[in-house]
C-alpha cells in the first residue's frame, strides 16, 4: 500500500520521522513519502528507519504556494534531495515562514492576544513553524476551545492569521521539484473549496507549469469526491497520487494508510518512476 503524503515534527505533525515510518509499517504501508511543509529535514531520519523496517521510502515535501489569491499546496515526490535549486527554494520557504510567523503574531496582538510568536515557536520546536502551532497556543491560552475553532476564528482562509502573500507561484514550486528530477503533485484539490470552474483553471495552469500528477485520494474522503477527482486526473492527463495527509494518530480520518485505493481507471503516479 502506498501513502505518499505524511507529516512529522519537522513541520506540523506530532511524531518524529522514525515514528511515522514505524507506524506506517504497522498500518500496512509498504511505500511511504514523508512530505513535511516546506522542509526535507526529516528525510534522513526517516530513511534510516525505513531501511531498518523494510519500508520503501520515497523523498517528499509539501510546498506552500499562492495561486490566484488562494493558498495551494504542491507535493514533490521522488526527487534528489541534494539538488541545489530545490534546497535553495526550500531555504527561502523557511525564511518566509519565519517572517510570516512574525506577521501572524502582530495581527493576533492587535486582536488583544499577546505572546503568540513565542507560544507558537514553543509548539513548533525544531520544526518549521505554521498556523497549527499558533492554533495550539490559542487553545492553551483559552482563547478558543479547539484547534479547529482557532482556524475558524483566527487562522483559516480570510481570517487575520491567514497570511500567504510570501508564498511562491505554483509554477515556481513545480520548477524546484522538477529541477531535482522529482514529480510535482497538486495536493488535495478538494480542500481548496474552489468552484469547479476555478479548480479546472488551477489544473490547467498546473499542467502548463509542468505539473505531472494530482492527489485523487487524500485521507478518508467521500466516494463522490474520489470519482470527480479521478475524472479530472483523466481529463488533464495527470498521474494519480494517494496519501493520508497524516499529522497525528489522534486524527483517525487521516491516519497512515487509512485511505481507499486509487480507482482502477487512474494511472498511479508510481508508474512514472
Ligand atoms: P500553514 O502550513 O502554516 O499554512 O498551515 C496549514 C496547515 O494547517 C495544514 O497543513 C493543516 O495541517 C492545518 N489546517 C488547515 N486548516 C485547518 C483546520 N480548519 N483545522 C485544523 N487544522 C487545519
Ligand atoms: Mn499540515
Ligand atoms: Mn496541504
Ligand atoms: Mn499535508
């Protein structure tokens, strides 16, 4: 079983890379990609664990992008992790994340919430800082009852903490990934809440930029969504990928290897490798 979209403490996941690999093994995953947000820092540790446990590890990363005012994610798979175009791009993403965290914190400060930068940094630890770490701080401070409430009120699309002007264009992320010999995959197309017209426009741009695949399966999703995405992958001649988008064992709807298989009429992304 393939799971090609997962997170560790190197971004907003809660398990160490080696623990992601061993949980994947337990859950029956045979080929795994660790795809932390804008970071490949966990790949070394994951590779050691994968060797030990006999899991096939594919290099991975999930790049934050901006397309037509919407924050979208491009997953890179099966690339050379030493490629300098890619590593320079990801270094830029890390500085952008640091700057962005200061802006988010200032915006929360204006809403009367202080100490958010330090708080979020504490939750991020050594990993790349993101909105989920701010969400945990907001919960800790009693500003909201849950992480999802934090997104609804402060951090989600259109809210003050939704800062994304620093992200590169989709074409740029595709360029970094392809320069490193990797496959560029449009992540979870259904999660952007776009109109279908706008989604088709994104897919067209993604193809024109050299994007090669899209996620047809992302975590546990409705069969009707799977059918629709499978049709889009056929229409745009994109390979199909599948991943849990695992972050934590507590989120059962996106646990490792918990997804449905790709529909038979899809061409799996690994057939291109
Ligand atoms: P960032 O990388 O800082 O833009 O944060 C995006 C991450 O926040 C996603 O990868 C999810 O893990 C998480 N996230 C996004 N929306 C929500 C939500 N509504 N509830 C909980 N977590 C979310
Ligand atoms: Mn995430
Ligand atoms: Mn994502
Ligand atoms: Mn993800």
